C-alpha cells in the first residue's frame, strides 16, 4: 500500500473513532451522530496549509452541518421545510463541479436540514460535540504532520472567490440548479408523506449522485446502489454474529481503516465501507435488535428513493432546457 494512503487511512481511523470511543464510555446519545459527521466532514475539509487557515477549511463542513440542522430545528411547517430544501438544492446546483469545500458545505447543509427537522433537533450537546470533534480533528491533523515533520501545502483556491464565481454562473447553470432544487424538495415531500425513516440519507444521496453531466450521474448512481447493498450486507452479518458493542467497535476500526484503500481500488468498495461505518454508528443508537434491522431497511429504501429522484431531476433538467430553447 502507498505510504501516503496508509497515513491517510490511519489518521481517518483516529479522527472518526474518537467520538465513538467517548460515546461508548459515557453512553450513546443523539449527539454521537453530529460528532461523527463533524469528524468526517472536518477530515474531508483538510486541505493543508498554515494551522489557522487549515482550521477554517476544516470547520466549513461541520458549520454547514450545524447551520442546516439549526434551520431544520426551528419548527417550520412542512411547507417551510420543503421551501428551504429547494433553496439548498439551488445552491448545490450552482456549486456542483466546482470548489470541493463549497460542495461539501452544500451537501452537509442539506443533510443537517433534514436531520434537524425530522430526526434529532439541534441542542447544546450536539453543537458542543460537533465543534469539539472538529477541533480534535484539526489537532490530530497538526500532530500527525508534526510527527512526520512535513506540512502539506494548501490544495484549493480561496473559498470566497470561488463562491462569488459560482453564484455569478447562474445564467449558465440555472436549469440544473432548478432541477436539483425541485428534485430535493420533491424527495423530502414524499419522505414526509410516506414517513420515510432516516430521510436525510435520501437527501444526501441526491446531493452526491446528481451531477450536471448525465453519464457521471448514472455512474454515481450505480456505485451508490451497489456500495449500499454491499455495506448493508456486511453490517447485517456483523450485528447478527458479533456480540456486544465492543466487538462492533473493533469492526468499525477495521472498516474505517479500509475506507481509503477500498476507495482507491473501486468507488463501490469505498461506498460500501463508509456505508457500513455509518450504519454501525446508527446501530449503536438503536434500542433493540429489531431497531437495528430497521436501520438497515431504512438505509436501503432511502438510497433507492434518493437515486430515483436524482434520475428524475436529470430528466427534469433536460425538459427545462428544451423548454428554454423552444421559448
């Protein structure tokens, strides 16, 4: 295995397992979801550079998650929630394919919106857990590079400049942005109507697989579905045959360690690893074996719903473009 990939995998394991280990020690609560997501987004936002600039980049994902969750936790009527999800979809449509940190912010703001509205309202414990985990991820990153006596240079352009360019591109991307917003709004509306469990997984799926390029979207859907099926199968076997949270904790460490090597081999395998890891976190919060299996069912259904609405969004985008040309 490439040495850099090995270091990336090891640092990822340390970063994401810190909140899980704390939760198993003091008792799992809903803040664990925010803490783990904050750890993952902070890790993904690490673009190198000087310490304070790196911290700023690493806080973008967690703050987007908390911002979306704060909006979702206000207590909107369903119509207000759907309108907000459409607006976030419009923003995603403008930044898709651009700056990776803006894309990260768009995806997890949408995730947080649905999470806060439908599942776990944002409270002080969730805010503290998310920010503390992001800070821990930053310190781990600095300590890791200090131990290796290296410093990674900044790998991205300034975020604000990229944001203004993305917003200024609306004339070129408005049809895709509108299709993205409407597909996300429709998916959330259907989720409310049928009582879709863990509906935030459907929202995040749309924000991951829906691309401006149809071929890229189709490929992303394929990997998302196949990776989800594989990840669910692995977790079903683990929770059936491994007794107790300590064994599942060990399995989470192994799966987290395999995430980046698997991703370098095939996107489906990488998706399967992150799916299995997220599901094991959700299973720690489940109250019974029946609830654990329900989580797996919800994951598969939510992913399928998200992929279907993403494909519908692509068709809608083509229809909007055809109408614009005809007009």
